[in-house]
């Protein structure tokens, strides 16, 4: 029987000291799952550089902590680098295998939605790696994302072709009004 007990966790801003655990969570995803299409787990040095890039550009990066251990993390980043996309972010959410199904991903994603809305972003995009990622697709749908497209057989991992599912959610006023300049108060 796979019984889940109550699971208490808190969110806080990620820190550089979290990078080893973030690296382990992501490394598992790269090595075992198809949500990330990297083929080799990146090093702590690489994850630290990515963390610094995300936070250095002012995007939210948050961890979930249970029993003094990081059990999940999430961040928003630029959807695309060209300036025309500056009001659109992409979300990334990763959960340790033993913390899945306990509300951690939902809480992290809701945090990102609220934090990005407060920063003036107007659209959030989820690029989900593989149609078999039913939990991720369901999570995003439950949080107001709609599927806007599928790119069949666009990636290859584990000796098979994978599709990418694109989902999108408006933030704040979405496209109903002109946005303020990101970074202005």
C-alpha cells in the first residue's frame, strides 16, 4: 500500500547553498525521466551558473523545504531572449521523487504565478517535455494554463522520439492592457 501521510513544508527563496540539492533533484530528472531533455546531468558548477543567471536577471527562484531538506524547487526565466518577449516568462518546477504527489509542485507553481504577476509579467509558458508527463500537464491545467500546442517528435532521449506540450497562462491583466515597463515601480 502506498499511503501518504501529512507533509509539512515551507517555501523560501533559493540560496547558493541549495545548489547541491537542486543539482541532485535535477540530475535525477535528467538521468531517469523525460521532463528535461538534457542527456547528461549538469554539474554543481553549471547549476550554480544557471541559478546566478536566473536570479541575476531578477526572476524568482524558490525552494520547498521539509525537515530541513530541499524537496523541490521552481523558478521563472525568460521565455525567449529577444526583447519582444520581455513580458513572458517560462516556468520550471522540479520535485524530489519522495516528495511528489504531496502538493509541493502546486504550491511552488502558485508562488511563481503570483511572484511573476507582481513583477509585471503578463504571460507564463510551460514547455513540458513529453506527452507522458501527465502530472505536469494536469498541474498546469489545474492552475489555469491551457494547452496551446504540441510539437510531435521534436526531441530524442532514451532512444525514442518525444513530443513537447506547450501550455500558457495569462498573468495579471494578461493582454487586455498595455504593460508597465518591467523593473519600473
